C-alpha cells in the first residue's frame, strides 16, 4: 500500500469542503448593482458601438472599416463628442451607412441591444461542459 500519500486524502477532502462552504457563503451575498451597471454602460457605450460599427462597415465594403472606426473613437475620446454623432456627420462614410438595414442602424443607435457572439459562446460552453460532465 501507499500509506504515505493516502494520509493526505482526508486533508484534501476537508480543504475542498472548506472551499465549497466559503464559496457558497460568498455567492449568497452577491447581488447585481443595476444602477452601477447602467452607469458603467453609459460611460462606455461609444466603445461598445465601435465593434458592430466596424463589422457592419466592413460587411458593406468599406475599404478600411477598422482603421476608420479606430480614428473616430480616438476623436470621440479627444473631443467628448459621441462616436455616433461623429460618424453621422462624416460625409465620407454616408454611402456605407445608407446601405445599413434599419435593424443594423438600430444596433448602432442602441448599443445596449448588441450582444455580439455572447449567446453562441455561452451555448457552446454549456454544451461542452454538459458533454464533459455527462449531464
């Protein structure tokens, strides 16, 4: 028998149990601070808008969508004007914006609706762990 290593088994189990008890206690106290979430979102919504904007511009054949949006976000930070405002006033990008569907424009106007690939990634992660854990 391997009695030396077997002596650690109870200690490992007790340590694991203590970890579970602690995380359970912490998780019970967690709450979503909706007011702070909204504040953080409002402070960063232009940066959230940037991703779908460059993807949509590229999908409508803008020659350098990523660089264009990057420059506009920097200008937004520098001037305090919103990214959407700067883009709407830029005549060079109007031909591409006119190609956007109403749903695409709403996504730019209302960045709170943008989820990117979050749903797909969540589903993939859940499927992976269901298979791995056989549940």
